[in-house]
């Protein structure tokens, strides 16, 4: 892109002031933090799903491009709606991290609230207005906590993987699941 001598960020700010003149800089920063919190969670979820699925993908036939297949899987995961991605994980996640599961949905609802153009002044997180500094901090800390729980959850999945096949059939016979 050609540099027109315009300072970085001024075009975005100018457009924002034209399109949404009522938004203050603080409100814009609050929106950005809320969206970053959701992005942090979604990136962790994308990685978890990718690594979980790729472990069980059968080897491709000779001559097929493994890298292309892996990239296609990643593209499919990234292109899915958030709820579609999280629902298969949510049941298992709820077993170990029920409070964090609730936080995930709250942050997703907040993101939807913001993206669908509802009033920023009315947006809340756990009953508190998102325009308050303490609430902004709580949102991001909650997202960080959830992202760490995804790591712990993945450790649980990985620990079960070596035992998966031999135990799976035995557990099925007794009507039990791996979780």
C-alpha cells in the first residue's frame, strides 16, 4: 500500500469519528479490549480443536499433500462460528471448569452485543457496565483465566490419548465414557 504521508491510525480514527461520532476514545478502547478478550479465547479454542482433531486424522495416501490437508482443517476450524466450535467441547469442559464455561458464554454474548451495534453504555459483564475500568480489567483477566483452562483441558485430553484405544472398547462395554 502506498504511504500518503498520513500518520498511522489517523485514518481509522477519522472514519470512526465520522461513522460513530458519539463514541469516546475510552469507549473505543473498551470495545477493543472486549474483542481482544474474545479473540484470545477463540484462538485458544481453535488451537485446541486443531490439535485434538489432527491427532486422530488417518495418514493420507501416498502422493496426497499432508500439509494441504492440515491447512484445510485449520481453515475449516477458523471459519466456523464460535458457538459451533465451542459446543462439542463445552460438555467436556463443563465437567472440569463449569465456571469458566459460563465466562466463555458471557464474553461471547458481550462480543455479539458489541458487534450487533447495541449501545455500549448498556453493555454489561457480570452485571457491571463495561465502560467502567474495573469491569474492563475483569473481562480481560477472565479471558486470560479461561485461556489457561483451555491449556489444562488440553493436558487432560493429551493424558488420555495413549490410553484411548485399549481402554475405549473396555469402557464402552461397561457403558462408560473416557471422561
